[in-house]
C-alpha cells in the first residue's frame, strides 16, 4: 500500500477527549474516528488490525470444533420476554419498534436467539453436543460509553453457545473453549491470564475471564504467588483469619467526633489505625411481606477494607441488585446519618465481614451524629450478628487455594466463558429426546470474545512514548518502507520502488511511504502506527547498496544489503 | 467436516411459505432460518457460502484500489437531516431513540456517514481520489419483505464510496469499479450482465446495474440483438417510430361499451387490436400555487403498451413520486370513471407516448361512463398535447443504440454503481482545497453489491429438481464423501476415514457423511446441498479398490482408483 493512495489519517496532537492511551493512540494512528457517543468508524489502519484479530479468532474456533453461524442483529422482543430479560434488563437493552409497531431489540448478546434456533433445529441427543459461534456487531446502550472502543456502544464480538445433555459433556466443551481462548491470545501475541470469575447477569455456575494484563486495566485480578490460582477480584474469596479475636478489654466509651465522617477523618482524629475502625453500610434486604418499610441490613467491614458488592449481593435475604439505603431510610432506622453509623444497639440484621469479626476493642459510629464509640466488641456489645465474606481481597491476603499469598494486578477483560446450565434452556423449554426417548432440557455454555476490544487492549499492553508497538500477528502492515527525500533522488525512488515490488511479490504487507514529506514526519508516523519492521532508504548508504533496518519494538538498527532485504524480512516474519 | 458433528438441518419437504426456488432451497438445504419477517439466521451451510462470496468481493475491491473501512450500523439522525433524507425517506428508514432520547437510524446505506468522515479527514486535493468500502450488515424496514434473503430487512452489503474533484477522475474510478464488479461475478461463476440503469432515489447521473440472469428474476432487462447495448427496462428508451402517422380518415363516433372497462374487454367488444386503442392515465402534476385542487396530467399510451413510471415521473411538472389520481379526482375533472377516460375534450395537460402519438383513427374512452369513441385522431380531435417517451420497451422494438432489435430477459440485481455527482457533498459541504488553494465541493461515486442476495441469485441460476448446483468458487464444501452403510462394514469405514484424512490434508473442503442413514437419504442430502463433487464408497467396488465419483452439475459418474482420488479431485478443483 502506498500512503499516497491510502487514508493514513494520523494526528500529531493527542485529542483532548481521549482519556486512556489506547484511545489516544487509536485516534492518533488513524485507526478509529468517533461518529457518535460510543460509536466509531474503523479507518483503514484500524480495520486491518480488526480483521486480523477476527481471522485468528475464527480459525481457533473452527479448530476447536465450533461451527460458524450468523444470527440477525435485530431480535424480536418475544424471545426476550420468554427468557425474562425483557423486563429484567435496563436501558442498556436498546428497544425499538418497526414500521408495524412490533417490538424489537438491537442484539447485545444472543442467548435467546440461539436457544430458539437450537430448540427448533435439534430434536435428538444424537445431534449433541453442538457448539455454534458467530462474529458479529453488537449494540449495548451503555449509560456512559468511554475509552474509545474499549467500552463502546457498538462493537464486534465473537459469541459462541454450546448445547449438551450432561454436565460432563458441557465441561468437556468448556475445557475446549478454555484451550481455544488460550490459543487465541497466545497467537495474538498478548500477555494474558485466565481467571476465575463471577457469572453475573448472564447466570450459571462456573466462569472464567481472560484478561490482557496492562497496568491501565479497569479490572483488578488476583494471583497466588505460589500456585496457579487466579481470579477476578469480584470472585476471589477472602479467607477467614485463622488467628482468634483478642479479648474484650476496653470499655465502650462515647467520643465526640465533630466533622469526622470518613474513616480517614476518624482515624486521624482518634489516632487509631483504620484497621481498628469498623464501618457500617446499610443496604436493602428482600421484602418478606408487602407491609411496612423495606427491611435494611447492616454490613460491617474493617475501615481499611472495601466492600465486594458481588459477594454482598449474593447473601441470602439481600436485595439484588445491591442497593444502598437512602439517607432518609438510614435516619429513620438509626436516628443518625451515614457518617455516624455503628452496630451497637441496632435492631436490624447485622452481617460482619470475616476480617471485621475478629477485631476487638474497635471504634465505630455511635448512631448519633457527631459521635463515635471506642472499645466496642462483638458478642459483648453486639449480641446478634452473622459472619460472611464481604470484602475485596488485598495484596498479602492468603490465597484461597491454600498456597501462597495474593498479588493483585490490573487486567482488561477480553474473553469470558460460562457454564450456563439450564438458565435459558429451561425458560425457553429447549429440550431434545434423550437416549431413553424422553424429553430433556439441554444444558448450555456460552463463550464470548470482545474482538474490537482486543485491539485496544493490545495497545494498552504494547506501546511506548512514540506510539503503538504491534505484536506481529495483528500489525496493520508488516513492513514500513521509508525512502528519504525520494522526490529529489531518482536513485532512492528506483530503490524504493524495486523493494516495494519485491517485498509485495513475496507476500509481505508493506506500507510504502511515498508522500512528499520530511523524513522526520514519515519516521514519526511509522513509529506511531507501530509497524514492526522499518526499512529506511537514504542517500548515505546507497553507494554501498545498503538500507537501514529498524525494529520497532527493540529499537535496534542495522544495515542490510539491498539484495538481502526480502530474505531478511521473510526470516523475521516467520 | 463430519455431518455427525455438524448442523446439517436439511428438510425433506418444501416449506409452504417459500415462494421462489432459492428461498425454498436455502431453507431445505439448511442454509437459513427465519427469525422474524425479513430477518434470517445463516446456518452453517449458508454462512460457508456467504463468507466465500464476501472474500471474493473483498479481494477484488482491494485489487481495484479500494480501501476497507467499517462504519457503525447505527447512525445519528443529524447526518440524515443534513443530507435531507431524514424527511425524504419513508418508514423503510428505521428510526429510533437511544437511552438519552437522541434520534438515530439503523443504517440502510452510508452516504451520509462516509461524506461526514471524508469531509473531516480529507482536506487537500492531494489526498484524492479516494475509494472507501465496507462489508457490513444493513437494515431496511421493507414494507413487504419476501423471497428469503432476496428481499430481506437485514442483509449483508458491500458498499463503496469514491471522492473526486473532477468528472474525469470520477469516471476513471467508476470504470475501475465496473471492471471489479465484472471480475467479482466472473469469479463467482455466475452468468451476469451489466446494464444501464436509472439512478432512482440515490440520485446522480450515470448508473449501471449488474444482473444475474435467471428466468425467475424480478427485473426485466433489455438487450440489443446486434450490439453490446443492455439496460434496465426502467431506463431503456423507446425510440420514436420512424413511420409517419396515417391520415385521419374515420369520423369520431360514440359507441356504447357497457361493462367494458379494460383494454382487453374493449378490444374484444369492438373487435379491434389493443394497439388501436389509446388508454388514458391520470396522475398528479406539481402544484404551481397553493390555491385550488392539485392539477392532473393525462398520460396517453397504446393499449398494448405499459407505462414506465420512472419515465413519467421524470417529466417536468409531474409530481414525484408518481401518484395516480384518486377515483374522486378523476370524476371531478372528467365526469367519468377510470375505465372510460379519453383525451377528447379534456381541459388538462396531455402527454402522449411517442408510439401512441403515431396512431390514427383510434378508440379511446369518451369521458362518459359506459361509452368509448372510435375514429379519434391527434391534432384533428385533440388540439393540445405533448409527446414524450412514456412506455416500457417491448421485444422487437428498435434498440436505442441504433443497432438491432431489443430482446428482454429476466435478471436479479446484485450490484449497482452510480456516478453520484455532488448530491451529498454539496448538501453536507464536503470539500477540499484544490490545486489553486480554493475550497471545492467533491464529486462522488457509490458502488453497492448485495452480498447475501448474491447467494440467493446464484441458486436461482444454478439448480435442478434435486437441489442446488453450486459454482465451484462458492460451494459450501468441495467434496461430499458418502460411505454406504459404513456402520456395517469396517472396510468401508476404514476407506472413508482414510480418504477423509487424505483429502482434508490436501486442503480440500470435505463434507464426510458419517451419519447412520440409508444411502438414499445421504445421496439426496448431498444433491440438495449442491456439493460439486461426490465420492461414494460402496462394498461393490471395494474389491477392486475403486470408488464412485459423481459430478453434481453434469451428473456424470465414473469409477476412481482409491489411490488416485486425491489427485483426481485436486485436478477438478483447479
């Protein structure tokens, strides 16, 4: 490709509205342009990468025995009503009416459509297992789309769905997908980790996320420093401390704490460590009858620990999705505002985090605005309470696997696999005749890859101050051919044209910068674009029939004989 | 691929709701399934074909210098308001609101988005010409979707848009696209014809359609029997007859024609040829002021000719889109109903088709219900009238190119190229600095291929009573491997497995029918699917180490030595 016949669209300045490096570099390198909030046009430099990612995903899915299909992006409301998600999902599910006033959605995912398809097409256990996938544009009307294609409204996804009659069979396909995903991210050239994950809104029992490791990642992921254990922080269990709770020695004392509402403020005022303060959070419980106000539940955590909302939401009797009590409801039940809450004298259900439950002689709110209590103890001062795992793990916690301590890194979720069970098949009555000739509901798995998101994640992991550094498999071009001042030198032009012809004929994807630009501008653009191999043609070396080679990642430079360029490049591309 | 691990989904019966052969065969061959009106899931047998078509289209577009991009399917209303199509397009343009109540459309085409992109990215004549394309799912909310993927609401399209500063430059790219399209349809293995076409709602000056020839085609296309001339019937000019009008010899006579309202009834009653009857159609003219009723225009045609609505719509002063007068308006102006209309004594504008204008002593309605006039003549009896080309050409008409006579065939439109001019660029102020440093509006071309429609068109052209006969380039599989009663014979099973392995290793796409089915069922499925080459393994030939080869298209059968199968198949695939 000649830049003169191409849409290069690089930008010198970093666009002000791009917060993260991949978004900035995708704009600067002419990969994407914003059309509307969360919607992007993929420019030539972008689509070349996207199509390579797509091809690798497709190839590995085929190799793993998955079979490609393509479902419509527009889906009839009836299917979502049948599964129950029409009511359950919020405005992220984009609903609209067609010209006949029938309800449709713009597909954010395809569990309903595939379940409907399979219940119609598959009637016998002989046709199972079946693993169907598609690579398709999805739409989720995110409340706050951001970070470019990282969290877009319209995006490209690979979604697969498998159908089985037994858990064993599901697990076999799940393992095959786990392996296929590992192959995909390995081939893409990305540093990644599969981690145990929560199943969230999709439902089901077992789930892994695949994360590209990057310090800018939105998600915290947790590793053992002594085993293979890895989990999303939402999922990682905080084990109960093994040391017993110290004895209750201090008396309960009320202390005036004017203007101290946060843990940090209270800790500073009273000169105690945050770990010696217990914070109280009030959330709504499930209603057990229709009368009276909605019950509240008090969650107790150490002042230096963070609530894990997923864990809290899973407590029996707690309203899902987890909802914090309003200031008015807090006042009505405790007589105090949120900054002065504590468990002493509370007449509502109390659940203490495992780590909070072993703290003695602690500080907490007094349920009286402007006051805290010190010397508070479980059992002695708080008769009724439950203990549960409610917090996010922190670095240094013992690993739930029993080996080693936890380390926390940042990751970008690019894949997610689920053992769904019969969540959709049961609701939609999707069954087949089993070996005994009886109708049996199928069990399902589902497996997603964020194809467009991978492009951004790869950049978060692979860049420097000059721009993108593409892994070989997904670079938009393999070689950048940069003739310096070609328009002033027939010799340089001839060499460049000959090399372009020879490299292209050898099947190499070359970006030939034939613009009338200063060499500095051309070098900067090729660095920004992240083309892995650069060939620079300059007057200085031409007498010896040499050109300069530069490796984008290492920065290493060397001189190559013109006649060896094709062979040398081919050797580097293997 | 083994059928046992695949989703074959063939049907024995022809679905009742499928009207045309490609829709029937796509359902029966397990290629598509209806999800909702005009929306289809592509099953494995379908997507394999669709992806091959897509790959050929992409390859030829790249070879022709077009550059791939990918625009969002969801488009902001503002762009459509800017181009004027937000108001102009009917409910076919699916409009909806996002969670923030902003207006969007589901993209039926992308002139607005690409023009917006290019006006932002391109600022200088040096960056032109530019030809950008995408292969993307489109949505058009058709009033009456039908014929499966032939006229679907959601479909896959390749759309390209080129940008220029001169008509010469546009014409050069237009020619390159014309050639690329010819290459695409040639590689697909389809019988096709490019024909001159009307530019319709997209606008612009010059346009060609590419038609796959098939007797079931929706469109009539017109050829000269003595030259290269070919046109859509909407576009083909009916030349003015060269023979002069005969003299007016008969007197005007009123004849009672009770119950004769149609041309056929009047012709039968009066024993005259339909070509001697002139029919009168009333359509609305453009309003010249806001007062009074909307003006009507009378169109006169020979009784054996059909009105060409595109030609009529283009007449100056006629309302666009062409709208026929209501019965009430006809009555108000003529005093008669539609079946008794005629030009004599009419006080409205009259336009006679060129062929009608040379008929003498003709029959027409008397503007009095139940009566016709005979012996009517232009000039003598109808003082004021214009003459224009208003009719569809018919077989035997002289070719507008001046050579030969016209022949009419049926076609399916699968591609359409337009010289758009500045229709969009002017409305959206898309310009660049030209060589003189002045801002100049660009001129555009646009080029569409109906990727999913091609699949259906290929079937309309290539099938027999047993099913589909795929052209080699787009067959879902190249070889069907059919072992007879494999489950009863180790020898057959071993041979089949060995051939499957050898063919697959040689890069051949094999569908290995390893189901426990009767041979008749397997043969019927492979014929239905249209796999080009069949290898049948039976006990009878195994002693001599032979298998049967059958060519799907010719039906020719021969015996092949097992050891030669791979080489023979590879030779056939070249």
